[in-house]
């Protein structure tokens, strides 16, 4: 069986979505995305058709490596939006050839490396990425918080307001202990402007903290200024995010396990662990 690699500029969202659903049909977290949800997924993660490649078998997509352009916000690295192979085409060297195509394009556009997240128990994928030269940088947590267990805020003096991305501070260092992964970054919030629920708490014109959640209940960010933590602001934001989405739970995707403050806060609120991922990086 022969394969040839092309970039994704001539392929439509329906084809790319179908390939992704097929690749993850037997996965530990099976996917069944609609085209609309796939388009949202692309925007959220910064998909670039010219930096993304597929391996074609006739008219079928046998495997894919969807990627972003190099991002200055992440050390001029490209981010793997999603990587997968159709179960019928595995163990045929497809991923290795896709990797070569992606690296060549990233290098030609000035990237210093690439990064991705992989589920920590996916040993086959981990081995492949390690052979490609990726190294484990940090472990991130995925957990779920049922809305019925959200903490009840006692801060009636604090008001939640809708925010725009432009109202967020340029310097976020006092709000985050560690950087969000790319799918939860400022670039993602900007790309999804008007579709993501973004709320904040302010006092005397100063932004104390904010939260951002996708319509499916996945929380992209929850941030509180380090000088105002342990004052109930996080609980106010959680309550507001819960009210902003039409789901029965909030899901926190890719929370750095080394961020002890936010993890302790989530644990106190009753978060249920779903899985862990490894943030892995490759340097050229």
C-alpha cells in the first residue's frame, strides 16, 4: 500500500474531522466530533492548514499531524493540535513521515522547536515521541467538577462582570503561577472572541481575577491576582463560570500539577481526576 503526504490547504473541514474521529475511534477517550465542533477545536488550538499534514492512501486520509504556525508566545515553537493514524494503517511508518514533513515546514518558517500533550498512559505514543526527540517538560491534570458541588461564595460584595480579551492585563505574571497550555492561552481566547464565556471580578477599577469557559463546560483559564488569593474570589469565579455554561459540570483541562495553589483549590471544591497528560517539547 502506498502513501503520499500533502499539507491540508486543499482539504475541507469535513475530511479532516472524519480522519480525526476515525483515528481516535478506539482511543481511551473516543472522539465523535461534528464538523462545527471540529471547527471550534481548530480555532481554539490555532490550527494552520499550511503547517498541518496528512498521509493519503488513495482518496483516504491514513494519518495526520495537525499543527499551528510557530508561536512567539511559546518560544517560537509549533504546537501539535492533534496527531493520529487510522487504525487500519498503523505500524506502517506513517507517523514518522508526517513528523519529518511537519519539522521541515516548521524549520522553514523559523520555529525553534515543537510541543504537544500526550495522555500519560499512552505508552505507544510516548515511545514514538521520545524517539523523535521530544522531552517531558511538565505533567498536566484533567479533572471534572460537578456543578452541584461548586463552593457557595460568601462574597456578596463582589460583582461578576463580562469581560473582553482586550480588558485582560498585558502582563499576566501576577495572576498565573505557570503558563496555560496553548489550547488555553491568550491566543485561544482571542481566536474564540465572542464564543467563549469570559468573566471577571474587579474592585476600585482593578481586575482581581478572571475566568474563561468554553460552551461545553471546559474551563480555559481561572486566574486570581496573587495579592488577593484566599479571599473567596476563586469561588466567585467558579460560581459565575458554572452559571455561564449549559452543562452539569466544569472540566479543567491541562492544569499544571506543580501549580499547588489552584490544584488545592480544585481539590477542596471536589474535583474528580479524569487523566493526566505530559507536556512534551522538541528543540531544533
